[in-house]
C-alpha cells in the first residue's frame, strides 16, 4: 500500500528538481537565462510489493503560457543508496517521518521499471499521488498479447530528446520501455516503425487548470 505521509521533506522534491532538470538532455526550460520553476501538474504512485521503495510518477510543469512545458519525472525514494545508480541520484532529503531518503530518477531503478511494466500488463494498480491506499482510476494501462507474463529487468538506459528508453529483459523477450519525458496531450501521431505493444496513459493539468491526458510510457519491440 502506498502510504503518503503528511510531513516535510528538506530540501523539497521541487527544490531538488529545479537544480537537476537543466542537466537532462530532454529538458526544455522556459528560456535561456531563466531559472527553472517546476510545479506539480499531476501524476500517480505505484506500490512496491516489498514495501521498501516509494514510487511516484510526477508531471512537472515549467514556464508559462505558450512556453509552458510539462515534463514527466519518475521518482523512487529509498532508505539507503541504490548500488550502481550514482548517475541517477537526484539528491537526498530529510523526511519528517522516515529520515534520510535517497531520491532517484526512477527510469534507472529496477523496482520502478518492473512495476511500470506490470502496470502496462494490468498487473499493478495505480495509486493516487497524494492519498494513501486510494486507487487512481484515471490512470490506464494497455498491453497487446506478448507471450508469457513476468518481471522486467533493466539491461540498458538511454536518454533522448523526448524519452528515456529502457531496454528490458522479460519472459516475452527483450523490449523497450520508453518513458515520455515531454508530455503532450493525446491523440498524438505515431511515426515509429516499431510496433506498439503497450502504453500507460494518465492526466496532468495545464497552466489554466485544464486537465489533459496522454501517454506517460510506451512498450515497443
């Protein structure tokens, strides 16, 4: 069960993201010389079956008006460093209940990747971003038949201009799980030659409060 504690984090998540986002190749900020001002725009959580790792998919808006961009940042929260994931560390924060937390770019975290693939396959229940033990019915996963079900393990992770592509090994073979870093409302033309085997769609809010939805992640052969 995803437990959301009503407490403080120092520094806060958005504060950490303001320093981290400009270092990403997919970041599209409000303009040269303008510091990032990230704000929550939506998202959801997933449960770690072991109850050890916090998992959050955060839609983060930056800029205003026609220059507003919404990025997707999957986050994991751990009570100790993740071995071999130094380059994925966003920062550490003192949690008012849980103590020090190591916060990672979740595209590099095997627990988040496995749970995201489970969501695509309909084997995980998305949870509300800010409420404990509350399913989020606005988040939807879809999967085409791809053979045996089972976990996904990370082989490689690569950042592009719009996505972070995670090559995973599954019982159905090697697949690419693409995390959309720049969110765009659906429908969106799909020019990829690779067949789409699954996706996750969810909502986020525009600057005027209008809610839109689109793909947060896709699975391709």
